[in-house]
């Protein structure tokens, strides 16, 4: 009645699409001194040159009996790439609506852009259970045909990069990407956990002055590695309780009445912090919650 499954999944992608926003960029970093195509502003070039890697260990347990039916799945994995989703559709947004930068350095794709994928989750656990309470005696109208069930979702946070909005804005419209802020202190906190999810406290320090001691405006593309910071994790559990009443004249018919509680622990889940270093006191602050992976429809 109980089974276990262990597995490994490894993927390597190559010749993946990459949107290069720096074709007509000039006067910054490793870009030419003048635009290559003076008649045009922002020029995008799509090439099939990107690569990705994924390694995952999977463990699953499934149990089925007359009383308990359950299945839980755990994944320990690491996803790396040079650009996620080819740069066409950004994955994930921070608390103020900024998407993860698609390309960090268009002139050095393998060296500086290769890092944690936007959707990299190191630990993930999900499962569901259903308990059919056996009849132990007493009046069946009250003590028989009870069902308890629920779902569980937990995973660690999504990665993000800290970009400099002022420098990025100064390069428009000849560059459609983002320029990362310069990391000056390697001791900067790399994980922004739930305990730091405060509308007034930055994940990188309590004040804007502290933030400035960790980051500064970049002089080129050598600001920091891509997606080296991790946002808050996610936890949610739903619960269902049902009571069945036999329908006269139907041997197996039941009228079920019950309640369903979504996020029964009323546990808040948060998006990544404001990732724009130019936002001053708002930088690193979490002001928005994450949506649930399920709804009343499943």
C-alpha cells in the first residue's frame, strides 16, 4: 500500500534563443563609442546561442489504504542559464513590478550572464492527503462518513538581481536591458527571508545608508553576478473537512456537507523586494504578497 520513488533529472539546453538588446548600444562598458546603426535607436537581435543546465533529485512517497491516501513530492534542484525564457517573457516580478533583468552584459554572454535561472528553486515540497475516518461506534448520523483532507506547498525563494535604474535609464533608448548595481561589500545578505519581510526594513540593511555601503553605481557591466540573491520562500496549506449523510433509497449515495479553508494558517507569503538600487529608502523593501498556487477551482 506504500511506494517510494527516487529519481534524477538532468537537462542541458543549447542553441537557445537570446534577445540581444545591445546591438546599437554605445558609449558604455564594452560597447562601441558610437552607434553601429545611427539611423536607428533601440535595435534587438535574436540569436540561437544561449545554453542552460538543470540537475534535480526527486523523491516521492505514495500511500493508499482504506483510511489514508496521500502523496508527497520533494525536489532538490539547481537550474542555471544565460537567459531565462529567451528574454521574451520575464519570469517573476518584485514588490514594485520590476522584472528580473533578461541580459546583464550583451557583449559577454557566457562569462557574465550565466547564473541561477529566474525560476530556480533549490528546495520544493508539495503534497496532498485524504483521511477517511473509520466508524468507531455511536450514532452513525454523527460519527460516520467523515473525510479530512488538504494540500501542502512549500519552496525556497526565487533568485533576483539588483539593478541600477538611474544608469539603465540614461542608456535609453539605445539599450533595452538593465545594468546591475556595483557590489562593493561581499558580506551583503544574500537571502531575504520571511523574517525580513517588513514594509519599512530593507533586506540589505535597516537604512538607505546601509544599502549604499553594499552597492554603488556601476562604471561598466562588471557590477555583480546574475541572480545571486534569493527572495522569501513560500508556504501554504489548505484544509477540507466533509461529513456524509446517507440518502434513503440509494445504497452508496451520500450527501456531503463540509468546509474548505484556503491558507488555513493565514500565513503571509511575499514577493521579492524592490530590486532597483536607485529607489533609495524603498530599495530592498518588500511591499507586496505572492499569489497562491491554487484557487477554489484547484
